[in-house]
C-alpha cells in the first residue's frame, strides 16, 4: 500500500464522520417531554370556611416555595440536629449515592466509546535454534553423499514496539444515543438519590413527632394515674369511715390498675420509635436515646405553590421523566443497528533484530484501513428490538404520568387532612373541656352522697379518652404537615439535577 493511498483511507472516513457530526445525522425519535394535565389550583385550598378551611391555611402566595432545610420551619433544635445526620449517616442515602455514582460511571463509559482505542504490546524475544547443514565437496561443489550432515547453532533477537488504534465513526449516532441513554439514566439515579434523601428526612420527622406524642401520652397517663391514686386514697378513707362501700374501693382499684397497665404499655411504642430514629441516623439502637419531651410543636404555614410547579419540585417525578428520556434514546440505539458501522483501524511501530536499531526510523512498520460491517439478515431481530424499546418508552411515559397523578393526590390528601384536622382539634378541645366539667360535677355529687362512685369512674374514663384523642389528633396534624412538605418535594427543584457536563466530567457534581 502506498503512503498516498493510506492517507486517503484515513482521511475519507474521518471527514465523513465529522460531516455527520456537524450535520446532526443521528437516527431515532427526538425526545419531547411527555405532556401532563395540571389543574390551575389545589382544590383543598379553595375549601369553604364552613368546611374547616378558615382554621388552617398555607403560607401567603408571596412565599411560593419551601426554602432551605425544610424541617427548620418546625422550629425544633433537636429535630434539626437529628436531620443533619441523614446525609452523612443514613445507609439508604449512602446506597442511593453509590447507585448514582455507578450510573454516572456507566455514562462516562459510554462517552469513552466516541474516542479511539489505542493499545500497545511491546515484546523482546531472544531465540536459540539448531541448524543442520550438509558437507559440500571443495572440488566439485556437490554434496557428498557419504558425509554426515553438520549441526550448527544460531541465535537471534527480535525487538517489537507495536501500537494499534481502532475508532468507530459514529455516522448514524449509535454511540451518541448510547451516551444520551447513560446521561439520562444517571440523572434519573440522581433524582432517585434526592427522593431517598427526602423520604428518609420525612420519615425521621414523622418518627420524631410520633415519639413526642408518646411522651405527651405518657405525661397524660402519669398525671391520670396520680389522680386515680388520690381518688382511691379518698375512697378508702371514706370506706373506713363508713361513708363509701367496699364496692367503690374495688372499682377505684380496678380503674387505677388498668390505667397503670395502659401507661406501662406506652413504653413499647416509644422504644420502637426511638430505635427507628437511631437506624435512620446510622446509629445502633442499643446506644441511642432521646430524653422525654412532650409534643408541643405547632403546625407551620406551608407554602403549597401552584400545581404546575409540582412537576418540577418532586424528585420522583423528575426521575420518572428522565427514565422516559432514557427509553427514548434507547430507541435510537436500536434503530442505528439498521445502518452499517464504519471502523477505522491502524497499527504501527518499530521492529528490529538489534536493540541499537529498534527505534530507528527504517525499522518502522504501519498499516491502516477502514472496515464497514452491515447485518444482511437477522430474522427480524433488529425490528423486534426497536419495537421492544418503543414499548418500553410508552411504559416509561405512562409511569411518568402516573407519578404526576400520585403527586397531586398526595398533596390534596395532606391538605385535606390538615384542613379537616384543624376543625376536628377545635371540636375535640371543646369535648375535653366538657368532659372536665362533667367529672367535676360527678365528683361533687358522689361526695355529697347523691350518685354512686361508678358515675365518677365513667366521667374519669370519658375525660381520659378525650384527652388521649386530643393528643393523637395533634400527632396526626404534625405528621400530616411533614407528609405535605414531602409531597411538595421538600424544597427541591429539578433545576438541581446535574447536567450532562457534570455527569460526564471527573469532578463530582
């Protein structure tokens, strides 16, 4: 092969591929973000006052999004300190981070295929071989038949420094679509990471308020047990004085002992919530503890924004959308299989029998040439592969739209819960006041000898049940507020997703 021919073989495919890159020759459908229907406003924010809408409201419209570390809106320093440990110690977050790094590495692996592959395999070989020769007559110049052959030896060395390069010209965009697949997959994994982080943060806040509710119930039951003990002491005094009956004493004892058992049982749930918090912040349950502190937080005003912004604020929605983009790019990869692949391969280097001549210019060798490959018949394999990825794309689009619908449902659910609970808590507080007044009247009538002690027990039980319900309603209100913030995305935005440059570069995004 002449040098001019080799140069032609090198330049032609290179110019062809450069032209294809500049002209945007890439097969496959162009990705368009799937459309979704978004309502103009959240229905629950338009609830009438007589339905409870006047007793709880979200933040003013000027404050459209949750900002910063969302748990700080609750104003609890202890919760803030616990939440700070999620990023550094939660193992689910750590696993999601590793998954993102793996997906990012796959994208960079796909990008590497756009560049040539160069390899070398230097060798130094020394060989020693015997050589058999025949004796030649000095007078006639012919081989003497009766003479034995002469055995001699030969030693030689070989020094080779080869280089081999191979490069696929991405004429029809198969490799570029593969990079798009990797980038979209890494972005989806990054959104998954944010979704796991948000879920763990929300779960920690929910467990924290569940634990504080148990502390509030414990305080309530402790106070109730003391009150029942006082009632029992008074009843025993009255029995010894002949005023009360032994039946009344037995009833007071039964009520006290049953309430003590309920109070003791509260420790089970508290311990479990404490253990759950320890696991969330990456600490062994055996070494972690939280001091008791009754639930005293108030529900903050939460900026819900507008429904159209919810699509940009939910990491799970962003992950679903990126997977739709990934599936779309995969169609292009499959369609590129219908077109030929063009590969340019070259080799060269130095070879000599003497180390002194190894790297000398006359010792060079080289070869270069393009190769084209095209599948002629595959029994419908490529067509079926394209159909498979088209169906996968439709599935990803449906999953994306379902995720958006679920997001709207979760926001509306928690808005409704907060709206209704605010009214219910007002009603329950009124019921507690009425039960307190009823107990006061029942106690006075018993002491006056008008009613039996059973009426006092009934009034005490009603009061305790209503007080317990009031604590549980406030617990539900706090957990619903956390779930609402989670449903709104926790202040995250899809603008925080790493771009293709951040995905493909070595620097950590």
